[in-house]
C-alpha cells in the first residue's frame, strides 16, 4: 500500500484531533503513515507505534502505543 504525503498529513490531523474514522482500512493506513513518518513531526510522540483502535461505537481512532506493549500486528 502506497502512503502519499496527503495521507501523512491527514493522519497527523486525525491523530491530533482524535477524529473518529468509520473505515478500518483508512484508520490502519493512517496508523502506518504516522508510524513510518513521525520524525517529520517532532511535536508527535516518537519511537512509538501508531495503531487504529476500535471504539465501542464501531468507529476507529488513531492512537499510539509503546513499542514494548505492541504485538507484531501493531495491536495492544
């Protein structure tokens, strides 16, 4: 899956605003985009893995997890 510059900027905005994302694929894309490109944004947590967390409402948010608490799939 190719991550564009627009995806990276949308992911940053979604993370900062805790936006709810209805599509799991989009949320996963944003999590990967931030994990791979967080160095571009020093104000974001560094050396962490960003993940798509499913909410009780069925939507997703992009959040971060310490690399020590993440499994290989990127889920806590």
